């Protein structure tokens, strides 16, 4: 299972609707081979989810998408 660390949480993600930067995700959930992020834009009140998918390996997992 992927481990979520503060150093791996994306920051300044642009809003999917208006493009304003969002400092941190509102919610994060780690699952088997993926991490889901819930973003909330305070500028336009839009909410959206982004998913990072990790390569399955016995060593270190790297994000393929966010």
C-alpha cells in the first residue's frame, strides 16, 4: 500500500475550473497503488478529486499521474 507523507502531498494545485492555485488538498486517502486528493477552491467554491497512481513494485513507489 502506498504511504502518504507530508513531503508527497501536492501543493499549489490549480483549480480545475478557474485556475486559481489551491495551497493544500482538503482531504487525502491512500489506497492500493493510488492516493486520492480532494481539492476545494476558495475562489470559485469548486470541488474536484485528483488521483495519483503508483507503479506496483517491491521497492519504492513513484507517482505516475496526479
